C-alpha cells in the first residue's frame, strides 16, 4: 500500500465493510493549503408496510430523517493528518451508513490513528459480519416499525465518549483498542434496573485481510468488557465475536458468530449467541444485498431474513428499500411472525 493510500485509510478510519458511508455521498468540499473540509447533509422520507401478529402494530407507518456530517482535516508537510468529525441526525437509526451522535477529533500518521470523543469502539469498527447496505437489512430500519434487529457483531459501547487507537495495516493485520470511562443509556430512568451504566468499558479488535488471486479475504475478532454499575443490578459487559468476509470486485460475502452471554442483562444465564451471514453486490449507482441471522438465548430466539438495496436516480437522489421477515419465540408464548417492507427517498447536497 502506498503511503498516500495508507494515510487516507487511516484518516477515514476505514475497515473491511460493504456499507456505503456518508463519505461516499455527494458533498460540498473545500481544499486549500493542506486543509480539506467536507460537508454532507440531507433528508429522507420513509414509508413502511407492516404485517405481524401484534394487533397493536399499525399496518402502515412512516418516518423522516435529517442528517449531516462535517469532516475537517489538515495534512502537515510531513504527512500527519489532524482533524475532527461531526455527525448528527434528528433521531437514532440502525442504518450502518448513518451513524448518529458522533463528535470526535483524530490524528493519523504512519503509526496509526488516535481518536478522542464520541465514536464507535474498536471491536465494532474492525468487526466483520454479514454485509449490509442502504437501510441495513437484518441490522436495519425495519425495527423502527416491528421486530428486533440482529446483533451482527460484539456488543459494543456505541457512541459513548472514548479514546480509540487503530494501528496501521501491517502485513494484512490491523489491531485496535478503545476505552470508555462510562457508557450510559436510559440513565435518568426512575427504576435503576432500567438504566444501563457500564464503567471502564474496553473494546479490542483484530482484523486481517489478504489478496488471494482475484479475491480479498478477511477475518476478524473482537472482545468487549466492562463493569456494570451495581445500582443497575445488571451483569458486567463481556462479549466477543469472530467474523469473515470475502470480496471480488463488486461482490461481498460475509458472516459472523457472536457471543454475548448475559452481557448487561438483568437475567442471569441468559446465554445469548448469534450466527449471521449474507451477500451483497455494490456498484457506484446501485447495490443489492441479502442477509439472514439466527439469535438464541435461554428465553427467546429470533430468526431474520432480509433483502434490500439502493438505486441512485441522480448523484443527489437515492431510492432505498428493504424487505425483512422475522420470527420471534419466547418461552411460554406463541411465536410472533412478521414482515416489514420499507421504501425510502433520500436527498443529499
């Protein structure tokens, strides 16, 4: 890999993934004197059709989103990249390509990439799994309307404040580590058992990729651990996953095994695990994907199958769609079946 390519990869924090990122969308860009400022912003409107066993679920629904990303970086004469990244959305989404609430600064050089701020952790960033695109398929927006998403990778600390380091690629290997002093969700809940408070959360990730003929093959491993605040009465964070992906041109194939056990659960001996897999074909103007997963624990199971894709009508207008079928079982209850179809129109500047 050329030095310029290496520094660019480190500056972007890129990993072996198949999902188009916000950086791939149309953007306003200013470059001068080693400074590179990029702004991506837009809006999307979704319509959904839902058919499931819950009589309280509406048969049609919809959502809208506003999103923006600002990335500013400066490259020194010696090649060191210093910058900041801000990503925001009017509400949380599961879509991998529209991460929300990220605000962090970074420094990248031949020695790796260091980030400080609100950002994903190392296990999530370097983890390989079923490829998902556009609306996310098994890890997608369907869960806004019905059903539960797949685990996909190691249970992580999401966009909590953290310090993250990613090594440069060395003979195909890339490692990462992150530390979050406190990861919180629903921290203001009146019932402490409804809160999620994890202290000193650490994520470790390792990724390997190697060209083999016309293919690029990759594998990954991730581990996350941390201490649950005793007031929540939840189990400590302890989760790991292994994954693999292969790509050849526009083709992506991948899957993962995830072990979450009783991580951050109120239930003991929850013993949660998952297998997922999928395939995607991604061109510049369009892409399609199919993915599936089976998640199991002591109390419940969840089976997902999804197909989806996107098509760019113009550089600034994109149609995105998913069709997801789910089947959830809980001990002592009848199985819940459902199908969610989503169509979205996205506009960007």
